[in-house]
C-alpha cells in the first residue's frame, strides 16, 4: 500500500511538471512570475497612493490660504447681505412702501451681494471669473426667454407698488374687470366683485390699459337721467326736480349739500330730458342711486310731470265695400 501511494504521488508530480513546462513553452506566465508581478503591482500601488497624498498635501499648502480667504469673504458677505436686506425693508416701511415690494427689494439686494462675493471668491481661488459670468449670463438669458411674460408681470407689479395708482380697498376698473382691490402681489392683482367673485388680473394687463380708480377721491357726483312731459313749463319741472334732489341730499346719510344738487336740461323733444347730479361721499356712493331714483320718481308722480303714455290714433277714411 505504501509503495502504491508513493508511486501515485510521483505520477502526480510528473504530470504537474509536464504541465508547467508546456505552459512555459506557450509563453504563459509561470507561478513565480505571477507572484513577482503581484508584489511589483502592490509596490506600485503604495507608491501611487504616496504620490497622491503628497500632491494633496502640496495642493493644500498651496491653496489653503486662498480657500480660507474665500470662506472669510463668503462669511463677511453673508453678514453684509443680511444687514443690507434688513436696512432696505426698514427704509421701505418708513417711507410707506408696500411691504411686498420692500421684501422683494431686500431679497434682491441680498442675493446681488452674495453673487458678487462668489465671483470674488472664484478669482481668489484662481478660477477665471469670466467663465462663471458667461455661464450665469447664459442661464439668465434662457430663464428670461422662458419667463418673459411673467417677468413683464413682475416689472408691472413693481411699478404698481411704487407709483400706487390704487391701493388695497379701492374700487377700481382695470383690464375690463370691476371690483374692490383685495391684494396687490408682484405678479397679479386680486379683485373682489360686487357679487363676491374673486378675479385675478395679471399686472401686465393692468399697466398696459386704462386704470379707473373709483375710490381715489373722498366724494363723487351721482348723476341720473330722467324724462318728463314736454308739454309742461320747464321752470316748473326744474323746480320740482331740484326740490326732490335737495330733499334726498338732506336726509340721506352720506349725501352732501355743499356743493348743492344740480338739475340741467339736456333734451326737449320728444320729451324733456333732465340730468340730476348729487354729490355723495365715496363710502356711501354704491347704495345711493336707488334711493335717489325713488325720490325723483315720487316727485314726478306727485307733480304730474311724467311722460304720458304713447297713444295711437287710427282714422278710418273709408270702409271697403
């Protein structure tokens, strides 16, 4: 048994030697060469890591002061930007500029300071600022083209908040819409209509059209048009209408007696057409017209000044046979 085992081991060793020689003849790598290459590769990897660490250390030593300076600049710029933002908001509040516009201008100044400080930091680090500026300009152009309509509304909103053609609570007619101003934002203006609808109007449409502010003045002239019989004496009719207008001005809360109500003749045919104007405080203007109409109608009925109903006269000339 021992002899057989030794013979088997010898046969296996012979087979391994023959295989190794065959591989060597074919140009393959021997186990010894593979081991030597592994050791060499390991050594080169260690050398590469050492060189990388050395280069990193040299870069840190070379760029360290610049990085620290850039961080200091950013820190100081952040403090200055926050201080400038608070200063602008406080100044706009003291000058009674709209709070929305004050915050917008404050944030705009803050980011402008931070953007300028980033450009300085890039210069300190040795990065050309022109490249950064070109990228920012390209991005700004693309955003501007994509949002040109919204930017127009933004510019219009800033103009509305600066020049203040109307304020919150005013009754206005803008862009074909009538209502009370609920809020003025940077992009849109919100209106509440008489039937309690919310209408959102883009600021660009407001600035590009006619703005009618019905609440700008403290008083307004309420004017109505009525017709009376053309057969009556004009002085008598005018006196009756003036008496009705003065009666309304004396008892209606919000109507003014100074200036006095005015009645003027506008047309005389086919009926007498009169214009009646009464001055009303703006706050009471909306509900005054129905009351004035009722007062004038009562005066016309009482004095018999109304236009007679149309009468059709038919004359029969001849009856057919």
